[in-house]
């Protein structure tokens, strides 16, 4: 059963739900794959733009991979007050469980202020994990 993880930073809510993808995984070869759906909601009073992202992806052995880059899925969405942006992405691991966390690096165009919005830590669980990591 997928679980929603949610966190609010400066009136920006980030919600994440992860899904283990059995059909894209090969447990016998230590290849496990998850999709995750992210929803970013602007509950503030001014527009904000997502410029960059930083992820930390940690496997069951504690090895962390850092991913940093512009936007999400090639986009740098501008969210007006009350708007939301959703996307789905994925990640592989070489262990049957792990977790992800991170931040979106935002800009408030009206003031020119840059700030970070926390991405909640969420579990990557498969039927082969034998227990939750997070």
C-alpha cells in the first residue's frame, strides 16, 4: 500500500507517493525500480518558480547518491498562488529498499529571493525488503 509523505516549507506543500514497479525490477540481479509521484502546491500569496532540484537517494546499505540539476523533467514551473504542479519520475536501487529526500531550489520572482523547499523523506519499499528502512 502506497503512503503519502508531505511537508510544508514557506507555504509550499510537497507531497510524494512512491510505487514499487515489479515489471521493471529484476530482484535476482539486484535491480529494483520505483516510480514516485510528486505534487507541489503553492499556498502562499506570491508566485514561486522551481529552478533546481537536489535529491539524496539512499539504499539499504546506507550508500547515498546525490542528484542535482535544473528543474524537474526539463521544466522549471512557475506556480501562481493556489496553483499546483505534478510530475512522476523514477529511480533504481541495487537493494530491495531505501529512501529518498531532498529539496527544490525556488525563486520568488517578485522579490528576487531564492529559497529552498524541503522534499519529505519517503521510503522505497519492495516485497523483497524484509522491513522498512524509513
